């Protein structure tokens, strides 16, 4: 009997059918009974992309009280009496499953305004606004999609009306605007902006299937096709000319000079250097030109003291789930890091679980749960009695009114996937900072084989710069207390960023230069998913590293050697690497990818992965020391 902390829902008339084709010539799948078909992960991504409501969901749901607070001022302005909540359309839906398309949310708003047309409503608001204070200085910032008041020193409620090309109102937002100035600190006072972003946001509807989806999905039915895809992409690699090499040196020199000017708070010189960098940089240029463009934005944000404010807005911004999934598919196609990581971790779990009847996995940083479809499929192929799988997915809460949205959606998909493979399954989602999770929250059962798994998200947990009792140590102590059979840790192995800006900047330049070069050598510049990776993900991290301080500075990686010492201090013993799995991971790179630029190595029982001689990722397994 499957259990879940929420009700499983699938689109009406839709069944989950995930049957990846098997390749008899697949050389890097082990021959044992616990084989893991890596196609399952790509099929999982495809299945999510085909879900009818993948990007139709409103990302923030407003409760009746919030809706009441937003609407009532408009009625007061128009001199009308606010209707009771039970008469609104919202009350008719309060017991039904949330319908999250843009149209549904807007219909909820429209129904509460009766038969008032968009033009009449705008006219009424325009009349009412005359009686509101300081609105004569209202500025509409179309590019930033927000309203602002320059140099306002009193908090005021502002109204934002968005209309389509036909004049129909599409959304109504109520925002607070406080005191702002160009030069302000990056401290915790910026938290007000985070609160201000709790407004309704939605995405246009996407059809369940179109040509773009087919282009992404149909290339991944067979695992052997990855080789052909890789060769095709590699043939389009971007090569820098001698002229590019000269510009690279000039850009790097300007970046260093600009960082010194920003550190010295020399605004005039820094602005001149930022302008020079932008003249030489380009979002469509070579790796250094593209990197410099984002570095210039981050330097400008730090100079103006707006790093934390911009960072919070970026974190609150939501992207269609399909974009994340297509990026994941592309990344798994051209880069071996996620494939080898998931293969090693999942096969280790199967080896530890053996013939156990109950398996409990605590996944810290579960995200979309890409790692688990292949494990579920492998459990379904085991001979003998089936194993009941229980997954506890822990991830940071999402900003807004639905902090548990991600962990719940992931659980629903994994539950449906387990259903299709007839694997007994139970899921619990926890949306919380990792250090805030307690032993009781995890509901550990001593009759289960307990696994703790975390893949490359520990860098987002605070270190000693946050406090003496660092959140990282608190999480490790929690793992120690629940005493798992094995603790699988994947980390981004990069030297810790210095707390001092200049040193941190000098560390960031070669790191992101290498990351942009990897993308440059693997994916054509016109690829849309590549642009998403650089302009959204890389740009966000660069801003965080260079322009944020305090609790907003979340990018805090450590090398595998630093993590090794931290784990030992926390009371863990390291488990030696499995030589068979290590060999199979190397075979993945040799067979599908280019082992001249990608590599797998071993040091101190860490499985290390890197590119062109530089280590980026490390995986190791641990167990609590005997009492």
C-alpha cells in the first residue's frame, strides 16, 4: 500500500508510460541484477515535459485574506461596498484542487469586480488615485516590471495594472515601496524588498506538445544516440582567433582594475572602467566576452549597493519548469558529470540495500528528483521480494505563499513513476533550511535501510562565516544522530571564496572563465538552452559571489579536502571507493564523451570529476563512527 503526505493527481485520461529502450551494446551498464538504465532519467525528464499542466501553474497562490486586502482599497476608492467573501467565485473553488493557469487566476480577480470592464476599472482607479498621497511622482519602470517612487521616505501602497494589446487587464499587483536611494548597504535591511515581491506571477500557457518539445524529447529515446549528439555538438565547437586572444587579455586587465576601483569606492573610475568592459564584452561573443558582460553587471550592482536587492528579485523570479528540464537534458547529453554522479550514487545505494524489504532515502536538496527514476526502475527489476522505497525529499522553501510547491510536485511525479514500475512507494516532502530539520521530522524507522544522499547542494548551506556553530556542521550532526547505513555526498570542489572582496574577485575570474569555456567548447552559441544556462544560472551566481554579503551571499563552496576534514571532525568514517563502479564511470566517459578533456580521478577515496585538468566535482561515501 503506497502512502503519501498529499494526494496523487494525474491529468484526466493520462497514464504514465515510461519504458526506456534497452541497448544490448551498452558497455557501461553493469551486468548484475541491480543494473541501472540511465535512459530512465532522460525518460523522466521527457515525461515531465509532456505533462499537460507543466507551466500552467501560478507560482504564488493568494489566500482569501490576501485577496480581500488587495481588492478592498479599490472598492473604497470607487465608493462601492466590498462584497462578502462567500459571494465571490473564489469561495466556490476553495474545496477543489487548485487550477493554476493564468486565465483561472485572472478570472478569480475579474469575478470579484462584478461586471466592471477593464476600461471602467482603470478610469475609476485613475479618479481614485488623485486622492492618494505622493502619486504625482509615480514612475513606471517597464523594464524592471515594477513601480517605484524616487527618493520616497514614507511607505506607500502602489497599484500596478498590466494590460494586453487589446486593453484588457491581465494582472493587478499591490506593492509596497519604501525609502530608496542609489547608494545603500547590502545588509539585512533589504529584506523589505523580499516581502514586496510576494505578488502573483504566472506564465503563459504552453501546449502539452509542440515542435520544440519534440526536438528535445525525441532525441533521447535511445541511450546510444548520445554519442552521435555529442559528436555533432563537438564539431560545432567555438574556436577563438588571435584577435580574440588579445581582447581576452585586455578584458581581464580591465576587470581587475575595475574591481580595485569598486573596492576603493572610486565611483567615477569604476563607472568608466565598467563602460570600457561593456564596449569589449558581448552576450554573443566568445567565452571571456560573455563572462565579462555579467561581471560588469555584478560590479555595477556592488558599486551602487543594490546587489542584495537584485539578488532577492532574481531568487523570487520563476522560470517555466520546462526550461529547467530542457537544460538538464542538454547538460546530461553533453557533459558526463551528472550521469556518472547519479550512476555511482544509485548503484552504491542498491549495493547497500541488497535484499532489504524497506529502503529509506533522505535526499537533501532533492530539487526535481532527477536522480531517482533510474533507481526506481532498478528496484523493479530486482529478483525476489520487492523493496518498499521511502523517499524524504528536503529542499529550501520557495519564496512566496507556496514554500512547499517544489518538493510536493517532485513527490507526485516520483509516486506516479513508482506506480508505473509497480514499486511500493512512500514520499514525504520537507521545505525547510537544512539546519532547521529535526530528527523527528525525518521519521526514521530502525527496520529500514537508511541512506542519506546529497548531490552538489551543500554549498548553499552556510559555513563558519555565518556563525561559529555553522549550519553545515549542524546538518552533519543531524546526519550523525540518525546514524544512516551510508551517507553519500556529492560536492562542488572549489576553493572557498575569500570574505574579502578583492581576493574573492581574483578567485572568481578563473573559475567562471573555465565554466564559460566548458560551455563554449560543448554547445553552439545559438543554442537557446545554452543561453539560458549563461544568462540566468551563471549570471545569478556571479552576482551572488561579487555583489552580495552576509546572509545573501549563498555561494560558499569548499574543496573535497576541506569537506573531508569537516566530515571527519563531525564523526564520520570514510568508506573506500568501489573499484568496479569507478571503472564503469570511467568507461562512461571513454565510450560516450571525450576522455581527452573530461576525466575521472581518485584521491583520498573521493571520486573526482573535472575538465582539462581542473577538478570541479567530488563524490564520497561515509558512515557514522561506531559509538
